[in-house]
């Protein structure tokens, strides 16, 4: 049965049907220092009267919202005089419709409430609104807000709610998602797919009183799927436009989801509704369905004072859910918080805000969504080791490297960074890297001809010299050497830094961003003597570096290296020195030899060679 304006049991709103009566009521409202109720032009809309009764449980006072710097009213002739008067205090300066331009967002103070656009929904087309939303996003925080409705009566109702203060007792926030499983934060209640499966989420949404709700799932502009539940955009009181496409229910009694699990969005008691699906708030010229079924317009027809919607597709996920919960706790604006986080996933803002957005809290800083450089360098090294032909299929470290590659593949996603946190990811990665570095070092000590020590030659054959990288450096022997980078030509190779000396030859190789090595030792040692090798290392980052020394196969049976390996806790950018002893047997043949020092950090390998000669125990021959 229809509700008449006289039957609305709320003191916050005064529903009015007549234009003249409405204009007079607005004049009295604006003139009163302490108005008791906000006049609402309903124009015979019984659904708006029902919404007023719902809204009475959410709002507990009346106050003028903080105005925007500028305002533009589109289609003023379509708006009753009383509504034109009511929106007057919502902006300091009102511009003519012809002055609406994205350039307005280039002016004003960053972070300010710069521009308010008021129009019935049919006028909010992609031209000029898309440029406004983009400019606001790029402008350093200048805000653009929108007041709208499916018709002038809806817009009058939405405008009236802007003058209402939320009841302090309404402080619950809820995140309802079928696509994520975030942990709850503070007063924010989280209902994920597990709750959707076992709880009556429809009753929870419709029977609660919410300060904010975020609804996340797949859908279109008419609905959002929450497992078997469906947030529905149909307003049965709105007229059908048969020339426009409608969802299945527009052509018969059937709904594509169970009717008993439909959640009419205009019956949700929430001060702010955030629609976090794709295309739920399209520009008026980009709709899929008749506005009768639009989620955005149904939310505006309901109790919500603020609605945040998505004009097109987007990839909102854990990072956006996390920052929205933090924004809810801080009473910060939802749309700007969400858009600040999603910028690394798409070039344009994903959300636009309807309402005056008078949240007082500061926008939370967006957590970094880019994976740590260590995750990326590890992933690149694992790809080169595993995907190319360097390591054979039965190499003993392949299973462990493959397992870490799977972790790294997950850790580079925005979802993992937000879900686990960069510090937790780095702790886990560092533990894995230290263990694998130890295993690689042990393999090189036990078998210096392992595939790992051949990696520089293998990758070098699949690379080419970067001419811009060629420079002169000092060799260990004191002579000038040439250093250059060989850039990998394929993803299964890595960049390699090579140092070549006219005397020592190719005396040093290292993978890009691997530790730098310097070696000092005597150039001669007698059979039966000890050669002391001082190995200096400078790590690419702070952390443990494993070092070792080995000699060529033809000296290995006549020479003992101690210790087998050393571990240095390096400070990034600083040189550290360790010493190794090479004990040469008395039976070693006198001739020229060399030893190779190596360093392993974060799966990156560096080697440096030192030439020396073994002399007979009695001294050199004639």
C-alpha cells in the first residue's frame, strides 16, 4: 500500500509534493539557524517516503555540509526552484553550465573540495564527466563531487540527505566480498565467501544499521553477486524504458539468481555504500541496462547519503579492501583512498563519489604495492636458472629452486603484497635465499665444475656487449683492465659484468647486482708452502654473503684450501675482507696456476681469478 507524505514517521524529513510549497519550505529551512527537519520534494514518489523512514534510523541531526569551492548545475530548467535554492549553500561560487571544464580541476588548492556537479543522471555522460574524474585524480587531491538522481525528485531526496548528520550510535562498517578473504580491522566486520556460504547475509545487510558498507563481487550495472545472494538494483517504482535493454527479470518473472536471496539495495540502511564491482556506476551514455535497474540510482533512492561507484571495469582486490578498512576506521574518504591505491594497476581512477564527502579523517597512506626489488631479482635469477638449459633436469637443487620460484611468482602480485605485507614476504624470502645460498656454496666447494660456476659463460653466449658500459678499471695485479656488461638477449639469461686484463685475461665475472670481489695474494709460493689469499667483498645489499676459494682440477690433489667457505654479514656498499689459506703439497709440480674466489648472495654468483706460480722447494731452476 502506498505511503502518503502525512504518514511518514520521521522528524528529520518533511516530504512535500507541490513545487511552490517546496520552495517556501526550503526558504524557511535555509533561514532558520536551527532547522528541525529537511524539506524533500517527492513529487508523488512513494518509494522515497519509504526511504525516509529507513533513513530516520541512520541520521541524528541536521547541519550544512562544508561547501565546495565551485559548483555547476546542469539542466537548471529541469530542477524545481526549491531544489535550486537548496543546493545554493553547497558551493561558494556557482558557474554557468557552459563553464564546466576539466580545467576547473587545475585550479584551487590541492586536497580541496574543488568542484561540485549537480545534475539528473541522464546528464552525467562521459563527455564531460570522464575528463573531470580523470583531472581530479591527477590534480594532487582536488575533489570533485556529484549530486544526482534518476529524476529531480530523486535528486531532491539525495540533496536533502547531505544536510543530515549520522547518528553517533551508527558506527559499524561491513565489508561483504565474494572474491577476497581479508582479515577484519577494528570495527570493520568482514563477510567473505565462507560467511556467504553459511550465514544469511541478506538479513545481516538489511537488518543492520551501517556507517559504511563495501559490496564486492562480480556483476554488472544492475547487480553484484555475493555467492548465492544478489545485491539488486531494481527499483520497482521507477518507470520502464522499453527501448533500453533490461536484465532477465525485465522480460518475465525469472531472475538469474534465487529470488529469496535478492538484496534490494534501496532497502540497505547504510550512510555510505561502496559498490566494488565493475560497471556499477556507469556514465549515463555507457549503461548496459535501463536506469530502472541501476545499482547506483537505487542506492541514491535509498537511505545512503554517500555512494561510491565504479564507472567502468577495474581490478580492485586486497590492496583496495585493506585501505578501505583503514579509511573506515579513520573516518577518511573512501573514493580518494581507493583510487590512491589502485593507481599501480590502472591509469584512471576506478571510483567516483556521489554526495558531499564530508569525512574529516586524513586519507590513509597507500601501502606500497610494487614488490620489493629483491623479489624481482630473485624471480629473474630463478627464471634463468630453471627455464633455460643451464641446470639439467636432474640437478639436485632443481626441486628447491622450483619451490622458491612458485613462491616468488605469487609474491610479485598486488594481492600477496597487501595480504602478507612486504616485511613478512622479505623475511620468508631471506630465509629461503640464505638456505639456497648455503647449498650452492656447498655444491661449488664439493664440485667447482658445477653448472653454477659455468653460468657466466652460459649467459654470456646468449648476450651481447653494451657499448655504453665499457670502462677502465684497476685489475688485482695493478694494471688497467676493461670492464663491460653483456646484456642478456633472452629471458633465460642474465646480464653479466666482465673484467678483462691484458695480463690476467678474463679475471672476473659477476651477475648484475651480485657482490663485487677483489683478491690479493703473493704471486709465488714454494712447493710445501702456504699461499695466503685475502678476499675482499662488497655486497649489493646488506645481508649474509658466502665466500669460498677453489683451485683448478690439475692442482686440486696437491693443494688444500682452508677454510672451505666463509660467511660474511655484509653492510651494503662496504668492503669486507676474509682470508683463505692454500697449502701446497711438496709434490706439486712447479708451474703457473691460479685460484678462483667466489661469492654467493641471493642466488647471484661472482668469481675472480688470481694467477700465481709454484716454485720448487729449493728455489727456481736455472
